[in-house]
C-alpha cells in the first residue's frame, strides 16, 4: 500500500520504521525469529492451561490465580510506563527531527498524537507476545470472550503512552528541557525497578513485620478487601476474560487518557521542543577570578572521572538500576542470619558488573584519548587510576555491610570483601589489558562494540562468584572457579597486546 507523503498515516509509518531501526534493523529478524519460537511455546502453555479445565465464569477463578494474574498485569503496566517515559524523552530530545516536523503542513497536535501512537506501539510488544496467545487459545477452547485481550493491550498501551508523555511534559514545564531529560530518565528507571523492589519488601523487613504484612495481605484477599477477586484492581483481568463492564471501562480509560493528554499538553510539547533546540536559558558565568591549580595527579584524575560520571544522566540511569537491584541483597545482609554466606555470590556478580560498566566508561569511553596519551604520566598508570575511579564507588557501597558482618560473622565479611574486590578488579583489568574504544553517549553499544572483552569480563566475574561459593565449605570444587578467574584476565592480556600498544 502506497501512502501519500506528509499525511498522518505516512508519518505513523515513519515512526514505526524508526522503531524497527531502533530494534536493530536487519538484525531484528533474529529477534523476530526467537520471538516466534517463544510465541509458539506460549501458545502451547496457554493451551495446556485453558483446555485442561475450561472456566465458565470469573467467579470460578481461585483467589491466588486472580492475584497472580492481576500482579502480572500491573507489572506489565509499570514496565510499559517506564518504557514510554524513555521513548518520550528520545522523541523530545534525542531524535533531532522535531523542528523539521513542526515546520511541515501537519498541525502540531497531529504530530504529537502520531508520535504518541508510535510510543504506544513500541511499548506493547512484550505484553502482546505473552498475552495474545491466550486470546487465540481461549477462542478455540470455548472462551470467545478472551478475544478482549486485544482491546485491553491496546488500551494499556495508550494509557501507558499517555502517562509517559504527561510525565515528561510536566517535568519540562517544572524544570526546563535540560533538567527534564535527566530527571525523566532517572524517574523511568525508578518506575521500572519499583515493582521489583515492591516485590522484595517482605524479604527486607524484620520477621515480626513480615508476619504482620502477611496477615494483612491474607485479610485483604477476603471479600471486600483490596486484593479480593471482586476488587477494582483486578478489573483489567476481568476485562481480558470478556466481562462487558470492566472491558468498557478499561477501553474508555485507555483511549480517554490518551486523548486528554494529546489535547492538553501538545502546546507544552511545541514549547518544550523549541526550548530543547535553543538550549534553554543560558546560565550566568561565574565572576572572573584567579585560577587555582591543585596538585596531585591521582587526586585530579579521580575527581575528573567522578565528575564526568556524575554529570551524565544516562550513566546515572544505568548505574542506578543496578544499585536498585542490589538494595534487597543489602537489606537481607544487614538483617543477618545463617544464610548470609549464600548472598555473597550474588553480591560478587552485581558489583563486578557495576564496576565493569564504570570501568568501560572511564577507560574505553574516554572522550579525549589523544590528550590523555600525550600526558607526562605513563598510560598504564593512567588506566590504573581510571580503574580505581570505577572500583572505589562500588566498594564504598559494600564497606558498611562488610563492617556490619565483621562483628557478627567475620568469615562472611572477609569472603564478601575479598571476592567482591576480586570480581571488580578482574572486570576492570579486562578493560585495561584489552582496551577498546567506545562512545560513552551510547552505553547500549558497549555489548556490541567489545563483545570479546565483555565475555572475558563475565568469565572472571562468575569465576569469583564461584570462589565465594566454594569458600562456604565446598573447597573441593575450588579449582574450577579459579580456572575461570585466571581465564578471563589472562585471555584479555594475550588478546589485547596490539590494543595496548596502540593506546586506544
């Protein structure tokens, strides 16, 4: 079908084509193939679940099943909102084509609506992959009402797009275009990890509070409670099963919220776009004064690296996610118990991954490698200091827990600090011994540009996690993880001779 240029459908097709490119273009066919296999598997699982015991009404669904299905729905909703926030930030700040679009014959409201539809389509791919098979199988298994899953997914995508765009526009209005980009990325990361942290609340609380929380949750699952089968929270699940009233309300909420956001915020969209293109308000320069140079090359280089890390919103977002996933382990560790040693391998993997990301930023993603290479300091020493700049912040997160354990379980504390430090050093050494040039503005490209270094880094990290596991009384297996501990950095040394000589 040929679409006329400069029309609404043509522009929507362009948005979807850009989303396809963002998935990897031609390489996205690999994702589609894997997704097709997964889709077939989900169809098979749906057939087993629905054909073995057909349901004749929502009232026959067990309370636990309703709670699980409702929880999965709100999990998808939180993930979709976090994705739409990220997509809205990209549409407003990163695309760089809005000045051209706003100068086209299309009205700004239509441009904003079409961009919102593109955001909605991009956010509903995963829920559609996992939920639509139940609609297909439901029709075959005697549940024709489950075809309503299509309408629920579309409504959820529109509502999520509306929430993401409204949040981004509100941040632009409150903080300006520059600060809104940083705050929106951080807020999107918090939304994405918030459901995970909420699911881990029970493990982070003391025993008495956990029992009280379990009793409260059990009480709320009774009739009239927040989590009972007739609760409003589970109406989206009832809508998927074909109940008329919940389905109408869900569709009205999704379509209505999208329409309201488009009509109420598109003017803010235009002004925010102009502000992002012009750079916003200029900040007044500090009064001229004497320039003071501080001594100490190590201190200056560490301060320089930490300042670059702190001022980059994308880095803050990526590292914040990893730190958020580390929080439940920290709470469990501070609570103590006999199973503290079992937590150490998890700490090792997460901290090594976090230190590896920071080491890639400080070593491989240096913005001025030529300037660093011509400095009076030896390049090997510069890289060591850069690796220290990546390791020290992560180590600072573990020191309080290590000191806490040192009094209660000295062995666990020593194993924690020793293996985590070993994993972080191993990850950083892989970037020192096999350096590869990277672009800090696109951290997602890290795993594509230096696949070999990442594999070696992962081998060393999991090797140190295995060492921590063996130090919990499994000493006979220790040679196996030690082999991977040596394999990762050793291979990086052997394969990175040319890169070290070239100095990036």
